[in-house]
C-alpha cells in the first residue's frame, strides 16, 4: 500500500467507525429504546464474552491449544476470587498465561 | 470538572496499564508491517479502535479492500453499543458534546460506564467523559511510543497479546448476575468458537455477540 493510499484507508476507516458510533448520538432525544430492553441489557455481556473468547481461544485466527488458554483459566479464577475487579482478572490471567507458557516450553 | 468525570477517570486508571501494553504492541507491529510511525499514531487518534487497528495492521499487506471490509464488520458492533449507552447519558447533552462522545465510544469505557450506571453512578455522562480522556491519552501515547521507540520490542515474546482479551473478560464478569446472563454468556462463548471456524475474522465477534444477545434476550 503506497503512502497516499494508506492515508486514505485510515481516513475511510475513521469515517466508517465514527458513522457506526454516532448513530444513536445524533438525535437530541435519546432513542425510544428503554434501558430495560432485554437485547440491549444483555448485549454488553455477549459482546465482551465474544471478544474474550475469540482473543483467548484463537489468538492467531484459528482454534488452537496455546498458553492463552492458561490465561483464560487464570482470568476466570481471578474473576471467581474477586469478580468486580478487572485488574485482578488481568493479573491472574497473565500469571496463568506465563505458567502455561513455561510449562509448554516457553513459546507463545 | 464534575465529580462524575473524576470518578470515570479514576475508574479507568485501573485499565490503563494493560491497555498501554496493547497500545505499545499496536505501535510496534504497525511499524513492523511497513506503516509509517506517524500514520500508526494518527490511526490511534482518529480511528480509536484497538480491534480495527489490529485488523488494519494484520491485513495491511492484503490491500485496502480487506482492511475496509474488516473495519465495517468490526465497526457494526458500535451501533447497538451506542443504542444501549445513549439513554444512560440523559437528554441535556449538547450536539457538540454528543458528537464528541460518539468518537470515544470504545469497548473499554463503554463496559465500565454500563457497569457503573447499573451500580448507581449518578452522572454517567461525566463518568464516561472522564474515562474517555484517560483512555485517549493512554492509547494515543502508548501507540506513539511503540511506533517511534519500540523497534527492539517483540510483543509476542513479551506475551502482550493476552492482555487485551483478559481485559474484556474482566469487564464481562461483573455484568453477569442472573440465569439469563449466564445463558447469554454461554451462548456467546459457543457462537464465538463456531464463528472462528466458519466466519471471516472481522465478522466473528459482531456476529456472535448480536446472535447471542438476540437469542439470550428471549430467555426468561
């Protein structure tokens, strides 16, 4: 990708992403969607669980047994110990990742 | 500066170190993929999407079409995100403020704000703005450091890639309370695993999340 084209691609990426983000921010009145809407209430759970699952189970784009699964186990254990703390989940997950990585010979 | 703003900024400080690791990795990997350091940094400022930027870096050699299709697939999740966040921010936001907040609608501050609002945060608009400012400075700054100074860093060797999904796990867990939430989370895991096998990468998360929420929302 040439320099000029790369700049255009970034600009279009910014426009696409912003257009998706601004949809419900444009009208002055909040959308007539109640916060009790069941889909919107549970969408954050589905989104973050899906993001975590894809990132931990398929870190290189395909399902594989990698130290990332050790990270998932550690993160879940951290969440079990202190559920409301993101940093405990992350630190426990990093510990699990490194334990798994060392146990499997130190490769990613 | 409202107290909600300060609470949001403080709340996001917890996420700043792990996010810094990911920003650093994006900067390093972007330059290694052949992108100019200033453009890697500009993407953080103007696109402000870790997943879209990771796809951009990964697909850079594949050309613009692959990158832009990926951006659409990853960007679509922001529509239901904005729909669920906007009602929490009240009716008094001016247009410039709404347009500005929209730029900062990112997974991490969205998750924190939803969680805070459900726990009784009285000023979600101030809270999200405070979290956004810390996130933005952190994200753009660490990407720049990675892009300009990180040539000797190997993100894979350091295991930085595991931090980002762990952050999402840490945001998801406190949101899960009742049976419907557990069912939805289980569905999201299963559908995400199936999506990895049969759906192009850029559509895996959006597809799995929307389908899991659609099915889970019907569960009593």
